C-alpha cells in the first residue's frame, strides 16, 4: 500500500531537525548547509556516533580504572594505554562506514519502505511497548546468528571478525574495544536493527535511539566486570566469549545462547578455574 507523501515528509522534517541540532552546534553552517539531505544525515550520524563513542568510553574508563581502581578490577587486569589507543584507532577507521548504516535506514524510512511510524500517538501505549519488545527479540535473534556465523564460517572470521578478537585477554579488553571491528563486521552485526524495520512497526525516533545505544552497550560489555544481573548478557559473559571464541554470542540477554546451547556462565567458569588451580597445586 502506498504511503501518503505528506506523511513521509514528517520523517524528512524530523531527520532535518536532528541534523540541524547536531550540525549547527558542531560545524559552521557553510560546511554542512549546502550538502544534500542524505549527506547531512550521514555527517550528523558520524559526528554524533564519534562523540558518543569517546564520551561513553572515557567516562567509563575513568570510573572503573581510576575512581574505582582495585574495586572492580585488579591493577594487572587494566589494559595498557597502547591497547586502548589501538582500539580507538580501529574504531575510528570504521566509524565512517558504521554510520552509513543508520543513514541508509533513515533513507528507507523516509521513502516509505519500512513499517516505521512517525508519532507515538499513532498507536496505543500497549502496542508501542509490545512493538519495542518484539523488535528487540528480532534484533537479539539476528545478532546472535550473525555473530555466531562470523565465527563458524572460517573466511568471515579470518578476514572480518578476527580484527575484533585480537583482544582476547582481560587485560587487553576495554570499553573502547566495543566498536573496534572491521567495518563490514560492525555493519553486519547491526543489520538486524534494519531488517526488523521491515517486520515490526516501530517508532522512528525510538529506532534511532536503540541503534545509537549500541555504542554505550558495546562499551559496557567489554569492561570485563561481571554485573551478574539475570538475564543480561553482561561483560562477564562476553569476556568468556573473547577467551573461548565459541560461547556467549548473544547481545543483550543470555536467552539465545541458552536456547541454542552456547551459553557459558562466568560464575561456573570461575569455579572451574579455581578447581584447576587447586588440582595444579596438589
């Protein structure tokens, strides 16, 4: 069914509003105002994504490595400055490509190709929250299998995902590793966010917010601190993934790993490690 052109203009007006908010505060208007709408949107996503990456990364590192030194992590588990700078370098090389994905998704929304709607008031609050829950389940399922195939299909691992897995010890992982991927790897793992737009009716701004929350979430799950909040796939689980390469592929929760037999609990892992240490001592 064709979507009314006037309705689609609401999406264009909304993205233009976000473009003006971000770009007018960061750049002279002469640098961005003449650009086509698509390029303005990409530039806004690029600058906002970069700021979010650095702000969340620096604040979290400052908190866990300095303010809470030896509270959450022992000093020998803190990554070196060199390791974190390498992670930032890899992430910054990929950032222009990462931010192309939300730009393309916004173009598809503006073109009326998806099930996105513009205003929360267009649906009931019950439907709004049910659609978010359904969207997140689809995203979780998609990211789980995309991540798992990036490990199981050897050329994908060798040429794409291995870039991220050079950080395979606790003292090499940091919040800055959260976006340190090969560009295509990072895009593939975010694609489920876009695919879900064609399946589930979702509020436009909510979709954008969830997509950019990825930067904060990925920083969190690479800090090696096990929060032990069931059923959240926290850093304790994800650290095991980086050290074993074959467990805990999930993103937000442990449910997909539990359903498909790849879950490994960090508390059980700690017990096993303690047993191994005791056996070696004997």
